[in-house]
């Protein structure tokens, strides 16, 4: 949507939300690992859930890439998610 609408604010929000998704993935990873260690019977189910979480995290990464390209399209400057975190003057 940010790409089609050339919406800079939405593109920046998508980039910021990637950190939230990364944190959620890390949390799910730790929790599922704990379940697997406590009860080996959960390994198969937990592994499937881990793959789902991984795929969702990758989708968020891809959406961030599109948002970064949208910001480039709007501003003419190459901007990465890392740049957005370190340099708030790009707003």
C-alpha cells in the first residue's frame, strides 16, 4: 500500500514495525525451545510452529524491503532500515 500510494509515513511505519516482528520471533523461538526441552513429545509440533514464525518474520523482512524502496522512490535517497534507526533526520 505504501508503494502504490507513495506514502512515506506508512513506509516508515512498516520499517519500524519490522523490529516488533523480529522481537516476537525471538520470543516465540525461546518459548518453543523451552517447550521442546521440557517435553520431547512437543518437538514435532513446536518445529512446525517455529517454521510458521520464521516464514512470518521473513514476510516482514520482505515488506520492509519494499518500504525501503518506496522511500527511495519518494526521496531519491537510498535508505535502509538501519539508517532509519540511526538517523532520524531523514524524516
